[in-house]
C-alpha cells in the first residue's frame, strides 16, 4: 500500500504565514536544494511571500517530506501560469511519491486558478529531477538565459 502524504498550505492567499510550525519544519528539506539560504530562513521566506510567493509542504505524520514554493504569474507568451520556484523532496524519502503528490497538488491549484500553464525551471545538472518531470508530462519549450549581476 502506497504512503499517503498530506499537503499543507503554509501560506494563505495573500502570502501570510498561517502554519509557522510547518515553515520551521520545512527549512532542513528546503536547504537540501537551496544551501545558500540565509541563517534567518523564516525571515527570508516571509520577504519572498510578501512578493507573491506561496509555500506548501508534503507531510507524513509530523515530518516534512517535500515542499513547493510557487507563485501565480501572468505574462504575454503563456498567459496565466503557476510557476514553481522550488520543488524538493527530502533526499531520504525520494522515489516514494512525494514529488508526484506535490506536482499533482500544484496542477490542481493551477487548474482552480484558471492557469494556462504549470511551469518550472530546473538546473541542467539535475538529471534525476528531469527524468521525473518528463515522466510527469512536462516538456522543455524554451531555453532560459541569465547574466549574473552579483
């Protein structure tokens, strides 16, 4: 029997933290993807939430097994999109359905928000993640170009 993970919204529709305990528990998992996050994790995330981001966590009992940081964006080339900034599963719990649980949840959120697209970026080195995204029906429609300014 497959484990059922429960997705908990850490932020409300305005981006205010409504589950501070889950935000605190998310930090260790989030740092597995984003080691460079500052020591004041909660403070940094609250600033990001104030600029339109949302956080949900996939839980098993009282533990965070994965998380997604996302936002709704409208642009000229795709319309309304749910953009996933971070999607991470705890390294010790990969291949158990955590990522699929989060991605399915985000797709339902996108549909409920009348989005045209669910989108995310993934570093070129994350080959295992890419296999998962392809398996879940995502594709690569464009290149992403950046110029470092700092």
